[in-house]
C-alpha cells in the first residue's frame, strides 16, 4: 500500500472520526502525525454500543490500555473532542451535541469509556 501523503510504502493505517465520518489514511512512518506516533502499534478504538435515553445519546467506546495512556486526541465531530490520557469508566458530556450523531436526539452526547488490557483478544 502507498502512503497517501508522499507515495512511499505505507506501514500505518490511521483511522479517525472527523465530523461524524470515518476517515482512513495510509501513511509511512515519516508522514505519520506526531500526535499518533506513540499509538502506532495500538489497536484502534472500537465503538461498542449506542443508546438513546430521552433526548440524549450515549456512546460506549472500548480503548486499548496503551492507547488510553497516550497523549492522543480523539475528534468525533466539530467541538466533540476527547484528550488522552483517559481512565477506565470516564464519561464525557457534550451539551447539545447528540443531533450531530443521531437526528432524532436533540439533547446531550455522553461518551462512556472502557479501557481494555486484553484489547487484542476481541
């Protein structure tokens, strides 16, 4: 596979969620952004569940332990960003942002985090 940036050999696949859309990029080590270098070998973050509760939307994420300890930034949508490191059981609330993920939800977005030591076994 070729690097999307320079055309060299891509050894990394970077998957990000930007404005609610999944964006997949293939990058070589030279073009890999500094903010993800420490996570290059980690498994991706997995969305495990979503549930509407009243007007609010709850999302559950499972994250590899090594990734959770990093200094990464997870951007789910405009003004919906989670700065790492994060802890198991953390819940992030984004006021009025549920509609960006599900049109019939006009309330808040809650992101629940589960940090998994044995993430590779999933």
